[in-house]
């Protein structure tokens, strides 16, 4: 089991990580220092994946997403290499499940003011939130979204557990999938592509950012039993 929890400061990311660690004590807490530049970021992330042990489970309190979000704000470059990096994550036996935690700007502001943090200045909150939303739309990992402005932390945690259980069920349907399906674990639409079209179709402009679940054609019947989509669309 590999779980990536990330989101804007003040959304409740750290609280959820603590709860997940208590629920799954076998998870190895994993953190990364802020890269000095793009080359340092690449080295941190690619080197770590190369040495990951498939027999162990990892809990990422932010991962490569941090580079995508904060490099444009603080380091003056775009982390475009991260889509290449995500292809490396798909070589893992357990592709990480991404939990995106967010909240309204007013709630974020209130929580951070109470904590007295100054890592991100108030003028950056909307930019941070926008960068995260764009990252979720473009990134390739299977994911769920948690809105802590609507859910108290207890209910948010229960939703995360349900999503992880659903992802586990999908993973176990077919042993040794070459490609784990991508998208929102709670999406109502299942888009189906041919095996050799997977990488190109996931980045089509009409697909990026949509609340869908995308998969390859050979696994549709098995996955539909778990996903239970309202609509199945076969892409040409």
C-alpha cells in the first residue's frame, strides 16, 4: 500500500496523515526537503522511487506534487518533468493512491492564522489552491478529493478509508495489471481506451480535468462491478 496525501496548507493534510499512520502503522512516513532547483528535485524524486521496496508500504506527506505547486511560486520554474516522473510510479507494484485535501480560501486563512504559520503568505493562498487544482487535473495517479470545508475531520477520514478500500478492490480484480486505471475513484463516468492508446488519450484536452475514471478495454467488465459507473464511454 502506497498513499500520497497532499493539498493546500491549512486544509487538514497533516491531520489525515496522522490518522492514516495510526490506522496503518506499517506505513513508512516519507517527507522530502524543498529542492534547491529543478535538478535537485529530479534527483530527490527519481532516486527515491528507484530504491523503493515493493515489500514495504509508504505514506507520502506530499511528494512530487510539492514541486509542481511551489516551484513556480518560490523557485521560478515549472515542474513539467513530473508527468515523466509519474510514469516511473506506474512501474511500482503498488501505484500510489493520491488523496487531495482542500478547503475554501476563507477556511484556510482562518486555520493558518490560528496556527501562526508563515510558510505561505496570505497573498499566495489563491495561487497555491489554483496550482493544486491544476495539478489534480493533469496528474495521472488514481485519486480522491476531500473537501474539509464540508466534512469534519472524522468524516473526512472515513471517506478516505472508503476510497482506499475501493481502490484496493479494483487493484485485486485482475492480478498483475500492466496499467492501473486512472482518474477519480468516485467518478460516475468510465472512459475506455485501447491498451496502446492509454498514454495519449489521458492527456487529450477534452479529458484533462474532467471528473472521470479512465481505463483500458480488457478490464472493463471486472472494474464496472466495483466502480458501478452511470455511463461507460468507449473512446475512438
